[in-house]
């Protein structure tokens, strides 16, 4: 007969294992949905393919940096009147949802509302970043090459779909540099830097 201690240990392990299994199942389902969604999209070519590749690298760096920082470090602000770390990340997430809307690739209103710089908890920030990068990749994949020269108004200026897509990606690069500077000021090495 099992002792009370053994029974308690088994119950404790089950209590931990079941939620972890549920989390793994949820992650697997989400990954499966993402893979199916990606498979349904047309292949990007030319400039769009190059931008998708760049966005995928940027996404890895943003997520790695966002995950490397603590909740306390998210509140870091180098000077009064400038964005905090979490606000930089959320600014990028918001732009990733907003700028493709200029070319007709609008994010759903719930996602747009969620990409607010008022969000500052680490889990919500990382989630918003992930979602926003998926939106940009979707916009790049779903824009036909034949549409790249189509004129649009970009913040009141004459532009094209091409220049709008390039702006989306260059904006990410600009603020990645800012986020790296914030991290290094707090003694955090970018995870991909190899200690340099």
C-alpha cells in the first residue's frame, strides 16, 4: 500500500503535469493553425520575398530581446518625456498593424485596440509583438507584385504601395536600434549578439 507521502507526491505531479500538457496542446494547435494559414498564402516574390525574410529576422530579434528583459526593465525610460522599453515595443506593434492598413491590409479592430502603448505587462507586450509581425508578413504575402506601383497617401504625402511596405520594415529597424540601446543601458546583451 502506498504511503500518504507517496500519494501526495503523485497528486502534486499530476497537478503540475496536466496544466503543462494543456499548455503544450494549446501551443501545438496554435502552431498548426499558423502553419495552415501560411500554407494558404501565395508565395512572395522579388522585393516582397526579400522584405518577408527581413521581417522574419526582425521578429526573432524583437521577441528574443523582449523575452530577455524583466518586467522591471520594461519600465526603463532613459529620460523624461521619451518612451519606456515597453512603449517602444508597443509602438512597433502598433505601427506593424497600422501602416499596412494604408495599402488596404487593415488589422482587425480588436488587434488594433490591443496595440496600445498603455500595455506594459511583459506577456501582453510579447503577444502583441508576435501578432503584429504576423500581420505584416500577411500583408507582404497578400500584396501582388502588380500592386507595388499603386499610388497611396502615406501620412498625407504621395507614395506607392512599395514605399509603404519598405517604410514598415525600415521603421522596425529604427526602433530595434532604440530597443537595443535601452537594453544595453541596463546591462542586457542582445541574445543574438554572441556576447558582443
